[in-house]
């Protein structure tokens, strides 16, 4: 599902300013799953932040759903 959202947004143009050019956006995501990635909110949020950071460092428009992948 996350990949479908990312791919869709990659191909959509947004008209932010009526006088300006349309813009495209990219999405970086860090995904977690309960209970595989943690058993409490603190652990899940920490892993999600780490994965988002990893996705952003690789380049924009990435999804990281497991550590190191």
C-alpha cells in the first residue's frame, strides 16, 4: 500500500500557485508494524523515525520498512 501511495504521488502535479508552474512532490516513509517492530508506542515511534531518516538519507522518494532495507 505504501508503495502504491508513493508511486501515485510521484506522478501527480500540484498547482500550488495559480500563476506558478505545477509542482511534483516525492515521499519518503519509514514504516513499522506492531508487534514485529515493537510492543509499545515508544519503540514503534523510535523505529519509524530511524527508518524515515534512513529513507531520506538514501535519497528522496524512498520507503524503508525494515532496518537496513
